[in-house]
């Protein structure tokens, strides 16, 4: 298979990986005069992010969008203003990080995190929210300099933290993680249940890339460690930002060269090979719960399954 054989299927809309239509304009982040002018422009839109959540609302025509206000109506917090970018119409977007979301603006506006909002929002709004949440998580966890231990301050419209004691600049972290659907020579898929997951929740295997390791090595090591299965061919499919708190999920299809399962019992409690027929029956009966809708795990599984995954109670 060529490297791009999954590209069409992987490129279908999934909110956290679809093109968002936003130009991040990184070159303007250090230009305070430009940022001030962008902030005060009448078309600029602002939303509040707090604790990984933002307000979303349903529109009369059945869409769901981020609740945004013009900048002049926004509660200004100079120190926690993130510039996110400009869309194709020239509208600029900022997120304000606050200790709490504003009170409900109307009856239907409600707080939502990425797991819910990612399924409902347009690619543009989902892209803005994932950017803001990732910055918020990083800011929250990096208030002190990792070089000298002194406090850091926000800079570059939320994209740098600077240490005033030693001058170090710290940039947002993105931790690479691999997530892989392992298949065997009978084209069955290997799914596992993590120790802390509820009964019936199965998904693809995943793990963090370790220092000094290529991502292909990481895929093979994680599968061997978690379920004792050996992997040969590893093929990249797609990636997904997963800011819980700062991961980038790199999705793969992985070909097993052995089939005997021996779970580690520490991360994976249970693992099984499923044929398509077995998976369909298990989903429909409710014996197995599918992965979260926004996760790339669901996409990898759907790619192998060949069509949208069946849901509990589906009639064949
Ligand atoms: Zn320092």
C-alpha cells in the first residue's frame, strides 16, 4: 500500500483534523501595535475559554457555533488574550482565558468541552477552540521557568512564556503520541480495553513516543508491551491534536506478524481480535461500546471497517 492510500478516507471531515480556514499569522504575534489594532477592529470576534470549555449555542438553522462577541464587548484581560488567527473573510479571532465562563447569554447557550463541541462545531470553530484549549492547558502548567524556577510571563499573544529572571523563552508543548489499529493476516482488528475504562469500552491501542525513538519504533513497542503482539509494517494515516493536555495523536495502521494476545494488565485489561462481522454484532448488541466520536480511534476503525460504524440497536 502506498503512504497515501488512506488519504481520501482520512481527509473526510472530522472536526479536529479538518482544514479550519484560519491563517494563524504567527509573524504578527510579537507586534503589539498590530495586535492592539486587530483587537479593536469592529469585525474582530472573541470567545472566552475556561477550564477547557467555551460557550456554544445552536443557531435557528440547526448549526452549533461558538458564542463570540465583538472585542469591544469582551471582558478585557490583557494578560490572557490569545490571538488565534484570521479567516478567509479577514475576520480576526481572539480567545480570552478567564477563571470562569460568562453567565449564560441566552437560554440555549451552554458550556462545552472539546469532546462534545468537536462533534458539533464547524471545522473553523472547532479549530479555534482546539487552539485556545491547547494554549490554555500549556499556560496553566508552565507558569514557572523550567530552567531557573522563577515565574514566567505570557508573551506573543499567548504563544510564548518568558522568564524575566533568566531570559529563557518557553514555547507551547506538543507531545507526540501514537495510536494504531493493528490488523492480522485474516484482516481482523485488535482492540483493547484500558484498565480504567468501563466494561465494554474497547478502542485502538495508543501510547506516548519515548525519547530517542522513531514513531514506527514507538508503534511496535507499545503494541508489544500492551498486548504482546509483534508488528511489522506500519503505515501513517492521519494526525489529530488532542490537547488533554498537550498531545498530538499520530494515527497508524499496523500489520501484526503474530496473533497470540498477552495483555500487560497494567494499561490494558483485556484485548480481542474482531472480524468485521464480530465487531458489527458486538456494537449492535451493546456488548462493545465504540470509541469516542471525535477521536481518531473511531476514524481508524471506520477506515478498516469500510463504512460508518454500526451503533447499538442498528437494524441490518
Ligand atoms: Zn528562568
